[in-house]
C-alpha cells in the first residue's frame, strides 16, 4: 500500500492564514500596505525629487507668483505631513514583517525537524533491509554449499 503524498506546505498554510496582509484585508489595509511598500521604491524617490525640483524652479523665477517663498514653508509642511503618515505605516509594516519572519523561521525549523525524523526512519528501515539481505545471502550461500555437497556425493 502506497503512502499518502506528503503535504510539503503544511507549515506554510498556518503562517499565511495567521498573518494575512500586514494592515488587514479591507480596502484601507490594502491601500496602506501598498503605500508603505511604495515609499521605499526608486520610483517614489525619483518622483519626490522631481516634485522638489519643479517646486523650487516654479518658486525661483521672479516673474512668476511665489506661492511658497523661500525657505519653502509650504513644501516643508507637505513633507512633514507626509512623514507623519509614512513613518507609522513603515514601522507597522516592519513590525509585522518581523513577526512573519519569526513565524517562517519557526516553521522552517519544524520542517527541518520533520525531515530529520523522516530521514532517521528511512535510515532505520534501510538498515533493517540491509540486515535482512545479509541474512538471506548467508542462507543462499549455505543452501548452495549443501546442494553442491549433495551433487558431489550423488555423482560419486
């Protein structure tokens, strides 16, 4: 009878079900996680740099209306507001990721223990089979010698 197939993802399913998305599965959670992930991307950093340069250039010409005169107080306010929302989102994402990493590490340890236990069982079964083959080989050798002696005795 064949053994049932091993479910190699059995440890992963429990971890994924437990943690789910970092900020929850509702619309706000999905949006917040996407925003937290976006803050560290090169696209965000390049986009923010372009916005700052455009802002400074637009305010740097004396012929245009200065909607945010030097030292760019409105721009500083925008960045402060952005930081007030971004920092908690990023910290929360890091905390949840650390919890996920710990769970995955524990899961990996359990998986390695399962593999080691299965390996020990297979090694034991292999040793038993090897011993049995040795015993059978010895019996075949004895029977071969016995038959050979009987053939020689009957031939004389």
